[in-house]
């Protein structure tokens, strides 16, 4: 006989688990976002494209699988990772450079997460209105 978790505990567990996924995405994005190729002196930031596609798809999938707490958990986990990794050290080291790729990752990532969470909300509303 298994005891079922109360809804509040279940929702909190889902949000925390999704937050861990968001942290992993944030760490992977921080590593990959600088990768680019330059054919004929044109910057093609494939790392940014891969990172944004992953962020969007995982956030919308979390909303589809476990409703809105999943999408918000992924976004909050990513944002907390970004805040921690952006801090400078006393030696002056930093992880995100103040150039196009660095700013594109920070602001483009925020925009991607915002769009993904809103899209996730519409997916949840669409599915709940069908039943």
C-alpha cells in the first residue's frame, strides 16, 4: 500500500526536480555558448543556437509533462545558475565575456525562457480546456 503525497508537496518536488534540470542546462549553456565557426568572416554561433533550442524545448516539455511548476522550475534553475556564474572573482576572472556572445547568452537566454514559460502556460491551458 503506497501513500500518495499531498498536492503541495508533489508540486514542490516537481519544481525542485525541474530546477535541477534548469541548473544542468545553465551549466551546459555556459560551456557551449562561446562555440562558433567563422566561414568567410561571418560569425555563426552554433553554441548559442544549440543552447537556446535546448532551453526552449526542455522548458516547454516540462510544462507539457508536469504542468506549469515544471516550466517555472526549469527557468528558475537556469536563472539562478546564470546569477551564480556571472559573479566576478577578486582576481577579476569572469565566465561571460562582455561581447556579443556573452550578452546574447544572458539576454537571449532570458528571452528564450520567458517565451518558453509563456508557451508552456498556453499548452497547459489548451490541454485543460479540452477535457
